[in-house]
C-alpha cells in the first residue's frame, strides 16, 4: 500500500476481522481477514467489477492473498452515510430498488461461483439433517431450539430443493446494517464476503425478509416482504413465475429459521424468532411448503 500503518481507525469482527488503518502517508484503508474457504477471491473480484462500474461500494485495492489460514485483502475506506431503520413497505421498496440494481450489475460479472454458500443461505448443503454443519452451533444444546423452528426450516428447505432453478451470483446478506444511505441515495453497500450462488428468486426472497435487520437478525412483516418482491420485479421488468414466487417466500423462511436457531443457541435476541412464529403459517402457505 506504499506506507506503514500508524493508527487503527476501527476494528470489528463478525464473519471477517476488519481493520480501518491510517497509513504513514496520510491515506486510509480497510484490511479484511477471514478464514480461507476458497470463496474470498471470487467475492473480491466481483466487488471490484461493480466498483469499476460505479456501483456504490468500496473499491478493492489488492487481490486476495493467503496469510496462513486466512484470506486477506485491502480496500478503500468509504465512511459516511446512515443506516435506514424500519421495515415499512415504503422502506422495503427503497431497498428493493437498490437490490434490483445490484443484481442487474452482478448479472454481467463472470467469476467462479463463491462456494460454499454462506451458511444462512446454504439450504443446498449435503450434510445430515436440516442444517449445514457448523461446529460452534452443533456443539451446543439443541434442545433450546423449538420444534417449530426446525419444522419450518425443513418445510422451506424441501420446497427450495424441489424447485431446480438455475443459480446466479447475488448478495446474500442484504441487511440494513450493511447499507449506508445519504438521504434518499444509497451511499455504500458493504459485506461482499456474503455473495452467494443461488437462484435469483431465492436471493430476492432472502433479502425481502432480512432487509430491515439493523442489528440482531429480524424478519420483516409479510406486507413489507411482499412490497419488496413486487418492487423488485417491476424494476427488473420481469415478473416471477409462480414457482419463483414460492421459492422467494421459502428462502426468506429458511434464512429466518436459520437465524432463529442461531439466536436460540447463542442466547441472542428473540425478536426474529417471535416474528417467525407469528408469520410462519402464512409464509409457508405462500411458499406452497
């Protein structure tokens, strides 16, 4: 990068460990490090293509390199903007506009599929049971996860696997906490490590349920998810088929059930699980699951 780091501007850790650094020459950069599972190179390459096209995201400054068991890269520091809170139908439509633009841009990007998919959209796993194998979750007391959450996940997963739709590249963690706005304009979309290789309708459906999550995962209202799906189809200029609509509703359910399980196992917020319990029957009906 042409200079030694002199100041740590911030540090955060979720899926990746992220450092904001000020270099001796005065420039600011962000360095990301995460377990090298083979996904990072494709994710960063896709992010770079979108930045080149003017999509609002941080521009990668280096390719991905391996450092021991980690995949590491640097990107520009893009501070500013505000989190948009709420899950009203109006907010849903605003978010759907951004997601539609994002998916349209990614349709022109050719990279190796970023597999394995993030676990919260990995309903196509080949592990035993309904959930993908994740040691830090599987080692905990599973009795704290309600049968309702497990049954909902099983039914949603069965519908998703039966659809047989082609996969595309898309953002699988489209949540309020990963978006920054300046007024009515999108300023930055973050978390490109969460790209996935799943059917378009499934990625849209997952986003329609998760877009309002500004902290612990929650589930948008059914009306707002429907507003998101309608707006996305209108902007893309192609209505979903009946099967695609069912897949969209099933994907939102799977992601909500995955999150509810994780929150139950880790002692996290219950809001998403409570919303799932309230909405599951209607969402399962719309998913034909």
